[in-house]
C-alpha cells in the first residue's frame, strides 16, 4: 500500500486489527485506573494528608456533564470529561 495507494485496504500482516485490539486494551486499562480512583474517592479511604497522584488531581476537575467549559463562572471554567482525562494520561 506504500507504493500502490489504492491497495491500502489490504492488510496482509494484520497490523490494523492488532492496532485496534491494542487500543481497546489500553482504553480498558486506563478506564480501570480511573474507576479505581473514583471508587477510592467515594469510599473516602484516604484522608486530606494522603498522597495523591496525577489521576487524583485531574479528577478534581472531573465533570460528567455533557456541557463542559461553557460556564461564565471562573471557578467552574475548567472541567474535564473522562475522555479528556484518558487523553492526558496517554
């Protein structure tokens, strides 16, 4: 497909399928990490003095709302969606 572009749909080594599978595995792994941190936050297993990592810091800006970053209020101006957090981690 590098030399004959119209044959790009042929994938004899199966790279496209392996790429999709690897991407799904990475996506599940990061979802698991985020879910663990959200679960810890709900259970309050850590105190204010507990060590936090990058995921905990990003979850402070997490919002499940569909309309994010549309607020005029400066305190609520920065909200991250789950996809935003996953993109930053990757």
